[in-house]
C-alpha cells in the first residue's frame, strides 16, 4: 500500500512539475512576442538595456506619433518599461486582467499615461516580469517608452498594503508612476499583500 502511495505521489509531483514547466515556457513565448511588438512600436531595435543606454547617449529616439494620436485598446502592446538597475526591458500591455499580465506589465486603464500630469499605474506578477523587484531601492529609476516619447522616473518611496486595498488607485494631483506587484516576493500561493513603488518624473528623455 505504501509503495502504491509513493508511486502516486511521484506521479503527482511529476505532473505538477510538467504543468509548471509548460506555464513557464508559455509565458516566455508570450513575453518574447510582446517584446518584439513593443520594440517595433517605439521604433527601437531589440537590444539589451546596456546597449540601448549607450546608443541613447548618442541620440534620443524621435517620437513616432503625437500624444493626441495615442489611444490604445485593451490588450494592446503600448510600449516598454525599462529598468536600468535590473538591466531589463519589459513590454507594457494595456489592461491588468490575467490575459494582459501573462504577456508583460499591465497598465491600469483607469489611470493616465506619461505627460498627462496624474497617476500612471503599472502592475506585474512577482514571479514573472517583476521577479527581481526586491533589488530595487530609493533612487533607482524606471523609463517608460511609448510611441509619443520616453519618460524617466525616480523611485522616491515604497509601501506595502493589503491586497484588497484599493486606495492606491487615486487622483494624486501630479504626475506619479506607481508600480505594483504581489508581496511577499517569495510567498507560495496567492500573496496577501502588494508592494508599491512611487516614482516621480526626472526628465523627459524625449517628448
């Protein structure tokens, strides 16, 4: 009986590992596709953050459209989130449903976009696009790249709130990039809290 139980447990364990592996590879495929689309959207080649930073010092990219023309729909790839500290470029998707978060970083549609002088809220999973967020600190920066320009923000403060705390989404009276992910970072299962970073405009790289 114990032998049978052991075999069943082994089979179940192998099944879980197989499902996990399939989900990981599916996410990587989704992310790769969204990244290619995002790079084309903002008019930059597919390169590392280090390579891109070197080229940006030589010449900033020219906006491809005017802000008034930027009207994305749900699940559209809308741009890139660059995180220099982590040497990462991530696609930004319009919307924060699971379908969108499976492809990259989600933009909460009830909030605005860079240059609109209000709250911009981005969200992502801690075990996929934001798995290294614990390494970020006050003073680190984000760069949001959209077809109408690139915008740089510096992290000024962080907070930890309950997962059901919706007060994070609010009018702030000024431009603030708010980035959210589940917390604790290494929690197994549905995390009970959210880790929030508040970043403020540094300079418009090009707008």
